[in-house]
C-alpha cells in the first residue's frame, strides 16, 4: 500500500488509539525527573522512553503514534535497536517535534510566538529519513487582562501554516497545535471565545498556504475553565462547549482531532474526551495526544529503578487503555477504581 499523507493521518486516529507525546525538551524532561529525584542523563532519558515503547500491549492496542524529541529519534535502545524501530515494530508511527519553542513576542508584552521556521525544510527531510512520518509544532496562546491580541493569534497562525505546508512538501503529516492555555483565572466562556478566534484564524491561514486538510491533524486545547477560576466547568459542559467551538471552526475535511491534556489531571483528561465521544455524530475522530496525562503515573511508579519497570509498564498500559476507551466513548469512572 502506498503511503500518503491521508493514509498516515487516518492511521494516527485509528479507532480506540491515540498519540503518546514523548517529545519533552531537555529542560522539561529534567523537571519531570526532578520529581522522582533522578538525574536527567542521556541514558536515563533513553531507559525511561524505551520502557514506555516496550510496553507491548499499550503500544499495539492503544497508541497510534509517538511524538519524539530530536535526541530521542536518534537514540538506540540498550540492545542497540533504534528507538524508532521499537515504535514501528509495535505498529505505531514515529513522529517528531520540530518547533524551537515559544519565545517572547517583540512589542507584545506577556505574549509568545513560536520560532523554528529557519532551516525547517532541511530538518524535515532528515527526519523523514530517520523514520518520522508526522511532525508537531505548538503555538501558545495565553489568556490574561488584555491578551491575547489578534496580533499574537495571527503571528502564531501564520507560523503554524508555514510549518504545515513545509511538512506536507516533505511527505510528513503536520500536527497543528494551537494551545490556549488553562493557567489563568478565566471562565470557560472566555476560553471558548479565545479558542474560537484562534481556530478561525488558524484554518484561514492553512487555506491561504494551500495546506491539504485531509493530510493534517489538529491538536487543540479543550474548552475548560482556567485553573485559578473559582467556578470550574463540569465534564458535560466542557464536552458541549468544545464540540460547539469545533463545529463552528474545524472543517469536516480534517480527519481527526487529538487533544492535548494541558495540565488537566489524568482522569479529567480522560473523562472530558469520553464525554465528547459519547455525544457522537461528529465529522472528525476525537482522540488524545497526551504527554503528562499518559506518563505521570508510570514515571512515578518507575522512579528510575530497574526493579520497578514492570509496575511502571502496568501504569502506562492502564492510562493508555483508559484513554483508548475514552476515544471510543466507552470509558467509565469505575474502571479507574478497579485498577
């Protein structure tokens, strides 16, 4: 079967499967390792990720793709097998984070714009040769007094569109990730407004850059209340508001939407995804592309000790299975307690 952008995108949102975001930058993985008092060395980072990729049942049944970091896509497992090959052997698709991070936007206090377009075409060609078949670029939109501005939303949307066009030129499916942060004290309604404005702008820029939507995956935030907001939207409200925003802004040609967890608790991220799929009747598949919400439990269980590998793999399998069920609208809170 010939591999096309469409066939890769469809495989990324195969029923009951989602994406493992294992693309933490060196700084972020260090913070994660600090929580278990483990030094962030290249071999520790490799051992940790190898443990996840060798969790056979989780990878085969619930993980469609893995987003890697530049270091990881080049690493070999302890036995010399390239980590990319471990992912492929499990029937999962290797992907790569290609942005160079969100930096302060000149002239826009408190706002960020993602960098990394320079030299991207050449980097994508190399990543393709290393086995990557999809990529990820994250734009960060913060909500606070007077922000976001349209200037910030437009700058980030333009960068996302240029990135996506370059990916498709290199036969790589772009994950387009405009993340409206949940860090503030804003209400779910305010998140709704900002998410709507952001997605409208992003899809207008994707069209302007002739990005083929059938070969694109969207990775957005859910419409949730800010962490510091005194009233938190219920699971049902989050599901309904998020779907309403998407129906207004996301063309039906997009094969799938994979959510980021964005700082939600493991269970909230699963419950919200499940509630949306339970509503059903949607033109796109709704799944997950979680980092912390898939990894926090296994990381804690592992704590950097070889004797804890089996326990950590069980923890990872459990979270992957719960989210796989949520992607089908079949998750129940009781299943968490049973585990």
